[in-house]
C-alpha cells in the first residue's frame, strides 16, 4: 500500500511514525526505536505482505503488468490510495482532511527518527497535501510519474496514468473487494502487537 493507506491503518502516533519510517531503514535497525514505532514498522510489513498475497491485488496488477511487468504492484498501491481517499463510507471529506493534518503533525514532531531524504519529501508532501489530494486525478498522475521516475528499468513515458484512467472501474471494484479484508487484517495484527506489551 501507499502513504495514505499506511497512515490510515495506524493505531497510534508511534505506529504512524513507524509506518513511514519502514521504507528508510534496514531490518536490523528496527530495534533502535521505541516499541510503538517498532509496532508501526511491523504493521507496515504485515500490510505489505497481506496485500502482495491477496488474490484481488493479483487481479488489479493485470491492469498495469503489460506495461510495467514486475512494477505493477507499485502502481496498484498508488491506485488504492486514490479510492481510499474518496471512500466516504470510511471518512467524510472533513475527516480525511483532519487525518492528513494529524499525520503531518505527528511526522513533524518526530523528525529526529527520519533521514534527511524523508524530511525533504515531507516538506513537499505537506505543502501539496498529498494525503488528502490522493482523491484527485492530478495527484495520482503525479504519484504514478514519481514511481516511473524512480524505477531503474522503466521508460519514463510509459502511459501508466492512461491505463489507470481507462481501468478505473476495474480498479474501483478491486478496492471495494480488498480494502475491508486489509482493514480486518490490520486490526488483528494490532491486537497481537498489544498482547506483546
């Protein structure tokens, strides 16, 4: 999953920090952080493992795999944030806005744990309000292009965003069929983490 899903499926401020931190640390570094942040790192990995194995996500990848092959999962992750941001059954517009602001606040209060690369990204993320604006086509186009730009072996002009636009109905159904399963899995994982305290 992408930034919005990971932040939404956090059950404490420390977990928010850990979920964002996970992409920037080596496995053996996880124990250098407070327990709540470690829980967020664990949650991030549990979410990704569950997502990668889910049959609905395998179907969603078929939208992108003819264009980007093994990178399809990264573009599915971005797509799921689009549909999550528009999911008024989980949050109304104001609540999504409040969630975004809370995440930025928590991250800014815990910058000591993050490398400089993340700090630079956070400035852009907050300025353009990525988390809230994932609901907009332009924001997903930006995210898709960002993945393309970072991918070593992909041409930067592959029409991935057009594939997203052309297959919105399919991807929406995949989101509908998948995200409640992911939420249930995250809640169960969090319950296990609390037992370990």
